């Protein structure tokens, strides 16, 4: 598993963007994130690259929880993406 998003909740100014999102992207497979404008595609990618932090839940990349990583570890993970 390259990316696992587990029960992620994220809000901006009290407005929920995600409420309990789950996603799995496996190594060697193509995963598409599709939807109309304003549905959170870019926000999801920002969560996966640790540009923003989830309010609740876990974002795991290469088996490691981004919420528990130091900034230098996050840079290392981004380099592998």
C-alpha cells in the first residue's frame, strides 16, 4: 500500500470538507481522483503530501503516518512520491 487515508475529517473555517474519507492507493496501480469542481480533489492531494493536516483520522504514505512525522521525514516521503 502506497497511500492509505483512514477516516479522515477536515474542515475549513468550520465548514466540513471531508467527513470520514477512506482511500487506498496500491503500488503499481493507477488511482484516479475525479469529481466536479469544488469537491476536494486538490485538498485530498494536499493531505496526502502533508501540505495540510487532517483534523482527525490518519494519512499513511509508504506505511508511515504523516501526522507523526517530522518536517525532514515528510520531505523524504515527498521525494519518493
